[in-house]
């Protein structure tokens, strides 16, 4: 039986952490869910780790549909979330719906879109028409040039309050989950405690309802300097399956992320 959004909400209610990883193909979909990963994120991060781009911006809707379909064919149990690539959600709610519907038809159970208050009406429009939405605030990679780089968001009081307001507004509009990226751990924990939907952290501390990492980062496959919140799970396990299993165990136990991975 495939994991549902209702099940993920129940995990949050019970205080059980949710394990999410990015996934881009059928083989890894089967491997990841076999090791207990509940949510597979078909991330536009594929633009960087698979295609070699410097950012996620060049990824197209057709490419996201292709990889979503690949993951869906390899998966039997996990909940599949697909990123809406740059330019497909920063349009009218009606156009966004048309794009999101194509990802759902390809095999997604939920779409993820980046942005805060400016996306509230779009989230409301989509969820009212049967498309589950995962919000994404904090560091939003599609806005990397506007933000001036990959920097922690919400350090100052005003910025922290804005993130809190955005989280509540997106949840009120119908978002079923919320990704918090590069947010101070204390702020992410505060947001997570006050929301009624699961929060998924990446560089946001252990206080979220669950965690996500880019698969190629946690296996130490992506070249270059690693972000502070990344841990190489392959180093001490010796196999991909072992690394994924260790990741799930540490997320569930609340030992990852540790203090060294937090801001």
C-alpha cells in the first residue's frame, strides 16, 4: 500500500520523524523505499547533480515529468513529491494548475513549489482543485540570484517573523507539507511546533517533522564543497543501501541533523 499524505500527517501527530530523500530514477526509487524512505522527492536539484548545471533554473517541466514517471515506475510504497521547475509556478494560478496537473499525471502525489506570501493564492487555487501542495520557504534555490547566493534565511527578527507569517499563510491556504531550507534551528523548531502540518527540514535543525537531503550529497557523489548540513552516510556503511538505511535510522532517532549540521 502506498504511503499517503494522511499517513504522513499521522506520523507527525505521533511525533515520529519523516524520512525524505531526492530520487530521480526507478532503480533508486526501489532501493530507497526498500530501506524505509517514506517520501521520494523528484527534485529540480537534478539540474545540478544529473545535468551539471550551476543552478536548478534550467530544468524544464518536460524533464521533471520524465523523471517523475521514472520514479513512479520504480516505486510501490513511497509518497512521491515532484518539484515544479522555475517558471512553471511563477505564473497565474490557472497556468500553474495546468503545469501541476502534468506532474500529477506523470505519477506525483504532490507538487512542491517555492515561495512565501506571493504563492498563497496559487496554493489555495491548486488545493481547492485536488492538487496537494508542499510549500518551500527559507532558502529557495530558484530565487538564488535574487537572494544573493545560498545563505541562511531568517536570522534577523523581522526576517524570522516573515518566515513565520509565510508558514502560517501557506498552511492556511491548504499546503499539506512545508519544506524549511537553511533556517536557524530554533526558528524552524518554533514554526514546526505551531503548525498543524508536517515540516521537512534541510539545513533547518532537528526540530522539524522530518528531514530531506539530496541523494547525491548524502552519498558523497556530488563534487565540490559540501554544505554544512550535509552528512556523508556512505563513509561508515560501505554500501548505498546501508547508507540509506543509516540515514533513515538517524532521522527517525533524531540524531541527524546533529548540532554540527545546524545554524
